[in-house]
């Protein structure tokens, strides 16, 4: 997945679950499920979850590396 083709705000503010879902081309419910399971680090602000873009990118890179090793 090329970061240049992903349509999320790249001003490096915190991302919400919709931004993360667009980045990983997945669903918002998947983002919440993975974050609540503690697999994707997030910041909890009241009932909201926010994500640091570089942490999300690192998560995706590590997930790709793990799936490549499993092959």
C-alpha cells in the first residue's frame, strides 16, 4: 500500500478511527476492535480514541512483516 495514495489528513495531527480505517482500507469497527484489544496503541480522550499517525504506520509495517514471515 502506498502512503501517497491514501486519502487521510497528512498534517500529522491525531487521527480518529475513520482516518485509520481509510489508511488501512478497513472498517471503523475493525479499528475499534484492534485498539480495544490493545494491539493498536491509541490515546483515549474521554470516550474517543485517537491515534498517532506514525504509530499506525509502524503497526501496518509490523503486520505486513509478520504476514510475510508466515508464508
